[in-house]
């Protein structure tokens, strides 16, 4: 599958955390079957990119809600069509409304659906929440599956969406294994940078009014006289609601705890694990959460954890936290003093928390999400697969050789292949013609003295190839192309004439080609040249052909055939992308050049020559 991930919402905090952990987990769990295209704002791409060749980023320019809405509702819609995406995954409440591409929508932000949060917000924030709530509901109606990340959120949000419960799924997020008790060993330099010389009670969250830091400060002020001397309250987080941050500061002054409360600001993510692990207590007073990543991080760090009893916190933390009323400073003070003063209760909470967080694995999250993705794609009209490619070329088989011979391009293509192959692997040598079509290239190579084997997924193409030559071994491939019926290292060379662009699961197929290619052998292939004006025009035409009505396409056989070609030609990558994909498969890019046309100009094809890296010992 080709999955387009809508990451326009990833700006800070939990949004970044989810992508940093989920993207590698998806790649790990899918068995190499999928390609991921991530549309994200350009300034956050470096924070999200795990450097995997199967994850390609499309940087988007602009900032603010307006830019996000433009890219989400316009730019991503066009990219889904031009990329031939099988699925759009939108993990932050809002999807591409009205898109024809199957979608999975995940709800991460609970705030627009929490009446108490909306009521306490500023007028501008309330308007924003109303817009986001409406768009979330519209997105949910358009999505094939709606994913919630806690049962609490599912029960609270689903009735507000007017969508069928049959389409909803609950999938917990995972936890980053960097958060562990062992991280305390690295706490010294972090504490020194942050000015934390003695014991501290830690709370982590960006400043929003529903994080209840005002109540936490008041609770700490009431508990402080009964705490050991020198204990401070440290709050780490960016001040994203300046008015609320000002209220927190005013409360600190009112309570007279200026010397005992440290506002640390936004702490680098890499510093958070040791900061958590070295705390005496971790306190999470938020009253509005969906799946509280921060609470799980605190529990995983081996620190006694205290949490709000409102929302999904009891569902997620279970017996791994002590609970309080986040709106009652006296209750906060009571629970802080009780746990701080009891080593036994603290140890019990830590043990229960470390056991509980094992439920939350990004590998499990990825596996469950992939299952949902497959459900959606299987329900939809089948996207480009080996079968649709087979149908496309079965229909062209009778006229294939004649068409290209008349145009004159066949002669030039044969010349390009034989020139590159003879120079690197002279005959006689065993050669695989992968995607041989009607066998013109295979017959030319046989004439030069090579031992050739031809393969294709099209029965009709192979019928024409057998008719032209019975001396070559022709092999019909399975529709998914992912398992070649040949031994490891069987061929000294492989040729693939304008076939890799059509191959589903390209990473798997490249791996198979490398498997059957001998160490040091060469693979010569032609692929669409994305820099050529013809390919640029086709990139514009691809989404346009999708919006043409079915009735018009049926009346115009040529338009219908052209649309089928553009849909099937799915792997149109620039040189850098091909270099990354082939390198991951164990193939080193030796040459990249444009091919010549029958008119002496530049054809809309690029030729690449790849050499098999020595992988076997």
C-alpha cells in the first residue's frame, strides 16, 4: 500500500511524540509492504524524519491554522490523487473532507469535545474549538474508520460525531522506551543546567488552562510546610497560553513560593527521560486528555506518580498512580504528602506503574493500525495492484511490438540496453528479462549470445513472446510479483525495461531482484524521467483524470485507457528516491542518464545501472 499521512497538525508536544515513535513502528511492522508519504510543515520535518527510505516527506510551506487548512483540504487531496495513494491517514482529529481516497481518522485532541474546557477558554479559543469540532465531525463522516486512543475518548467523542459506532476502533498509543528508571544515571548534567540542586516534585505539560497548574501551585504551597526542607516544584513546558502562564506566575507570588517553584520552560525531549527519573514525585494534574503520553512517560520512569482522577487517567494508569481532584488544591496537597511520606506506598506505585506501561507498545499500536488500514483498503474499490497491471498489459499485448516498432522507439530502447549490458557483463551470461512483455529485448539479448529467461505477469504478453520464440524460457509471475521462482544469485544480469514503475510493493520486489542477482551482477532498468516535460504534464493530468466523470471516460476509450495507464504507473520517483530504495535493497547506483528518442532528442525515460553489493559471505 501507498499510505499518505496527513501530518499538518504536528507542531509540538504530543503531536511530535506520536510521529517520532509511530513512523518507525509502522515500517517495522508492515513487513516491507508499504510506502509512506508524510505531508508535514517544512519546519517540523527534521524533527519527524527517522531517515528510513520507505518514508518520504513532502514539506509544506506556511504557518498557522489557515495554512494548515489549505494544505489539509487542498494540497493533500491533490497529492493523494497524483501519488495514487491507497489510503490517507489523518492522526489529529481532522481529515481531508470529501476526499475519494479511503481515509482513517484518529482523534488525539480531546479539548474541542470537552464542554468545561470550551467554557473556560477565551472567546478566540472558543471559536477555534467550534471550527475544529465541526471539521472533526465532517471528517469522521467521510472516514472509513475512526480511531480513538482511549475508551474514555471513544465514549465521550463518538456521540458528538453522528457517525456509526461500527466504524470506530480503540487503539492505545505506545510509550517511548527511553523513559525508564535507568535514565536517572544521566540526570546530573540535566539537573545542573536547569538549576535543580535538591529534591523536586515534577510536572510536565505545555501551559493550557486545563492543565490546572494554578491548582497544583496552590496545592504545593499548602503541602510545602510539611515537606522536607529544600523540596521544590518544577514545571516543564512551553507557555502556549501566555495569559494562563501569567496567572500561574501570579499564583506563585500570591502563595509566597517564588523560591520553591521553578518554571523550567520547554525542555528538550532528550533531557526529559533523566528529568523524570530523578524526580521524587511526578504529578499530572490535567483534566482534559485523550491518551496522556506524559502520564505514561512518568510511570515508565520509575517515579511515584500522582494523577488527576478526571478523564482517561484511571483507565490508562490503573493501580500505577495515586489520584486526586485536579480542581481542589487541598486534595492535591493531601495526596502529595501521603505519597511523599510513605516509602512503601511510593514503591508499590512504582512497581504497579512499571507493570502497567508494558501494555503500551508502539509495535502493538502499529500492528493494530495496519490492520485497520487493510480493512479500509479492502472495502474500497481495489487500488493499483499486480492484477490491474496484468489487465492493462493483457489488453495491449496484440499491438505492443507493432506499436513501438512503428514509432521507432523500440530500436533505440534495445540499443540503450545492449550498450550498457555488453560493456559490464559481456555474453555469454545468464540474464533475467524482468517484465519481458512480448519478448523483444529478450530475443535481442539471445541474438547477442546471452542465456535469457523472460518473466511477466501478463498471460497475453507471454503468449505473444512464445509465438515469436520458443527457445527462450518464459515464466508467468504471480500477481503480487513479490516471490521470484529462481535461486539465490542465479543471474549475472537483470534487465527491466519500463516495468519498475508499475510494480506494487516496490521495496519487496527490489529485494527479490537483488536476491536472484549474483554478487557484483548488474541490473539495468528504465524508469520515467520525472524531470522531463512529458512526466511533469502527466503529474498534472493524473489528478484531473480522476475527477472526470465515469460516463465521460466510458464514452472516450482513449481517455479511459490513459487514466488506467496513469493509475498503474505508480512508482514515479526522482533519482534520489530511486538511489535510496535500491541501496536499501543491496544495489549500488552506478549510472543514471536520460535515454534517447527516435527523433534524436531526450526521451521521457531515465536509465539506471545498478550493481549488486556483496551481501553473501
